[in-house]
């Protein structure tokens, strides 16, 4: 833990909890020029703050021959090296913190799929900012103060549950802290408590729909009007599936623990055209994941974030591995949008020279009426050549013969649209494992080299 906190105070405190959350924050309505002027001032502060309070940043910048004083315009952010999960893991558990423990109010951690989690922390100001930005996301997604919100994101070290919870409270909502799992109880509480909004992953919302049907209930007859869904990539086809299943408006929300948690960007329920990044607190970049070159707006690549106001854990040029592109703002013109996440640079399947992502399979499968959204990709190597099988459930009201015809169509679509061969295996409804959190799509059964 670093205990050399300097006197560089954070002048960018969030709005007081008592402000009127039924209207946009003043920063939401800033022009692009105003946003960039604010970003410049906050970036200059963040770079100095990280350099002077976190030895890892000071060592990294000294190694690259760059100093915060070299930042003289927004474009100069490119002078500073990227960071990533490995950078944070080397600081495990507390060496990346910029403040003394007496100033920390909460600690979260990533799932640590490699065995070493990344640890994140929040000061009181960090938590207030987080709640404010989640409240923005919920409000722009159609949720209103005074409504009941059913929160089915997982609570605990995962940032989704508590992040969404405090944001909904900040907006002025009554939160039902259900967490994930216990699908039958989810159905009961939605039925009995009549919430207007639900927060969860998109695939788990479809699992909840299955739970309603299992009890002989119509998901379209619930009190739900808004769904704010995140924590995993999802397509426009998945949005249509969810909205038709529940007679609901489904909007996206984006975040990641290292940058803050949910609330980094939110989607307007009116435009449904991508996530507005709250650029008064985060500076996004898109880079070529192979060359590290910063790309122009509109070109697809890997998303990189710099946090502008974080106190406990500064984040400078953090590589998310999420693949998307930046677009001009619409519902909030001063804040750029990010398109739907198409996949992750570290989640790409290379199958006999063809690059593909699970989201591409989802997009094609959901265009075939006989096939459900529940599928898995299984990779094998039976004869020294990689093969992919798509295990996908038929819909309950569809005969197996009809689903088999749908499988042939999906196989053809994958071959012609993606350029890869795949075996399609039709599974019975409910056969594939469900998840209350982030869905696992890829099962790699190839021999380890």
C-alpha cells in the first residue's frame, strides 16, 4: 500500500446526494468543446496524481521517458504507455492504491479467472461519483425516481450488484436487492413486488423468462417496463428477443471493475443507438489491438479508458480488450457513444484461419425462429484439425424436425457470412446450463499444447 499521499486535492467532486435526479446532470448537457476543455484539466490532474502517489505509475513513466508535465494538449495522452490487467496484478493486493487505507471505504475484486484477481478500491468521493453515474445510466434508460427496481446483478466482490444498487438509490428508486440465482424466487418477487425495472445480464433475463413460463405465467404480463442490461456482450437480435418476450424496453449499460464498475456508459431508451460514455469522468480511445495505433472515430478496434477523477485507484490508458468503435453523441451530443461490444480481443476464436466471436453466432441464430438464444460453442481437435460445434436449444413450441431445418440454415449462414464450417447440434429446451451472471459461451476441449 502506498502511504505517500500528496496534497494534490481532487477538485472534481460529484454533485451532492440531495440534487434533483429527475433531470440530467449539468455535465451531461455540455457541448463537445466544453467536455474536451474539462477533460484536459482533469487529465492533467490525473496524470500528476497517479505519478506522485502510485510508485508503479512513476516507474512505468520513468521507464518510457515521459512525465506528466509533457501533457500539454489532449493529443499528448498518446505519449503515455498503456496499462492492463497484468499491470494491476503486479500491484496485488494494495500497491496500486493512491491513498492511505484510512481514506478507503470499499474494496472490490475481479473474478480472477487466471488465479490472481485484480483489486479495486474506492474513496468516499469515488463511491459518490459511481452512484451518480449509475443513476445517469438508469435515468437515460427510462428508469424514474420513485419506481421499484429489481436488482438481479450479483452482489459481493463483483461490482455489478452494489454498483447498480447504490446508483438506483441515488436516482431515488426503491431497490429490491435480489442478487443473481434462485430463479423461482426471482419470478415470485417480480410477481409480488411489481417492480418497474429490472437490472441483470441479458442472458439471465431470458432465464427468468423461462422461470415465468415454468410456472404457467406470461412474461409479457409482468409490471416490468424497463430492463437495464450489461456485464456481457449482446446483439440487437438479443434486444428484440428480450423486448418481445417481456413487452419491455431494454437498454445497455457498460462498465468494468478496473475503470469503476457499471455506469461508465449508458444507453438512451429513446434512441437505442449505443452507449453514451460519461466523458466528464472518462476519456476513451480506440486502438488497433495488433499495432497499438490510436484509431480515428468510427473505426473498430480495442477500447482504452483513462479515468479522470478517481482517487483510490488511478487508471491511465487501461486496455479493456473490448472491441467496439467510437461514434458522435446523439441523446447526449457532447458525449461520444460506443457501439455494441462485438467481442473481446482475448475471446476471439481462430478456427482454421477464420476469426470469429460468439456474438456473430448469436446474431445469426436469433434470425432463425426455431432456434433459441441459448447456445454454446464447443471447440475440439479430433484429427489434428480444429472443429467447432454449436450446441443450441430448440424453442419449446417448435418440433424437433423444424429445429433441425433451422440448424441446417444456421450452418449455411455461418459458412457464408463468417466463412467457417460448424456442426450444429440441436438440444432440448433447458438442456444447456444457465448462468445468473456472465454467460460462458466457449468450451475449448482441444488438447493443451
